C-alpha cells in the first residue's frame, strides 16, 4: 500500500507536468473503484460510466489544486461524490429518503448469487447518504476522517449515517447470511 | 467492565478502533453475551455485504493529448512550466474508450475550455468515415477504370478481327468475281466462235 501510494504520487507529479500517459496509468488504477462506487450510488451503469469520465477529466484539470498528493484517493472520491450527487439531485426532490421495509421473500436459505442480489436490494433501500457511507466505509475502506473530507461533513454525521445504515442492513442481511452458511 | 453503550462495535468491526481501544472492545465482547451476539450479527452482515462483487467498467477510460491545442514552442517560453503543463491539460481531450467500446457515446459535462470527449470521438469517427469513404470511392473508380480499359481492348480487338475478316472476304470476292468475269468472257468467246463457224460448228461443240 505504501509502495502504491509512492507510485501514485510520482504519477501525479508527472501528470501535473502534462504527462498524459502518466495520468492514464493513474486512471487505470482507480477507474474500477470509482466506477463501482458510482454504480452503487446512482444504480445505472451508463450513468456511472459517464460520471466516471467526468470525474477523471475534472481531476486532471484540477490536479494542480491538489495540495497533498497523498490525499489523492479521498480528493478523487470527493469529486466523484460531488458529480454523483449533482446528478442525483436533478433526478430526485431534495431530502428524499428511500428506506423501505424488507420483503418476506428475503428469508430462508440463499445461495451466493441470491445473497448478492439480496445485498443489492438491501443497499437500494437505504437513503443515498446512508448508502454512500456504507460504500465508502465497507467497500472502499476509508477512515472516518477521510470520509468526512470526501463528504464535507463532520465525523459525527458520518458515523450517524453509517451506523443507522448498518442497523438496517443487519436486520435484513444477518438472518439471510446465517441461512446461507 | 465498560458499559455496553460505550462500546463501539461497528467502529471496531470496520477498523476504526486501534491499539488499547481495540483491546478494550475485544475484552468486552468476550465477556458480554449481548455484545457478542450483536458482534456476530454484524459480522454476518459484513460477510453478506462482501458477497457483492465489483464489476468491471464496460469501457476503459483513457485520455489523449490533442496536438492542435497544445501551446507552440514560443508559447512555452512565455508561460512558466507548471502553467504550460496545465495549459495543455486544459486542452486534453477526454475519454476515448479503448476496448469493448462501441456502445452509446459518452456525453461528459466538461467546461468550455475542455475538449468534449464525445466531440473528440465524433471527430475521430468522422475523420475515419471520411477516409473510408474516400478509399471506397478510389477503389470503385479504379475498378471502373480497369473495366472500361478491358472493355475498350475487347472492342478494339473485335473491330480489328471483323475488319480483317471483311478485308479477307472482300479479297475473296474480288478473286471470285475476277474468275467469274474471266469465265464469262471465255464463254462469250466460245459462243462467238461457234456462231462464226455455222451449223457444222454446232456438232463440234456438242
């Protein structure tokens, strides 16, 4: 991980000097994570890909504004967050919460693909903010302070969103996961 | 033992607790049946969330430098290094998609100073289409030209052949005509001689 960070820093330095190939290498390292984060957030593959492209273009154009290259990942996810929520705000009225109850069919023994679908369904029932907190913590492994930078809000708010989401997910998924064992 | 409300099981599970705090939570969970049960449910939740696999992006994202917009050598002298770098950065064309491609064109919302990826892709496509059309037109023209030449050669050969045939027919006709003329003249001479010789001559000619 340390070696990877050093290399990213080197690529960022080259990209800042106008080396497009260095930037392409950087993109290739991060595009899958950014795409999956956006895919779970906006729930549409084409939208996720379009936003991914915008994210990397904006990142390139604003690379000189990145003060600390070691914070590239959280800075990049911050751009992705802004782009995604810019689109989500256009699609949904402000403050809409989409927490729905679990359905009865999500119980009993499940196979991996069914478990995966159940997880997908459970994530969809979270609000956008809650889902994003789960995506950043569980799937991207960010620390609370990094999430606070990405989402531009206090750690207490991050923890509140994440823990509420985890409670909802636990109620839905823990019985299913136990049945799948 | 600490109070259960003070124990951050979720933070512990997702790597926020470190050092002594981690040890404290761990000891509490071992000793507290309720927290142990809650930890087990959270671990099952974590395991379930892990069932969701990452997907590959349908198209790769890559950038190309657009030479048209890059600063000229004298502009590089006028502009300081990092700024020059970002001058070209501002004009870097966006995402053209490497493999798989071929789905609907992306429409990134880029600022006016940036070259839109879809436009670049469209421009490349138009350039490619133009070259393809020109190549096809040239190939068609070459084939047509070749066809015409072969047709002209055949026509010329046929005309030559018929001309030669006509010349030979004419020569044969002239020979036949001459022979016929000579034969007729001879016949007239014979007939005239027979008339001069009178009736006795008839017996000769019989």
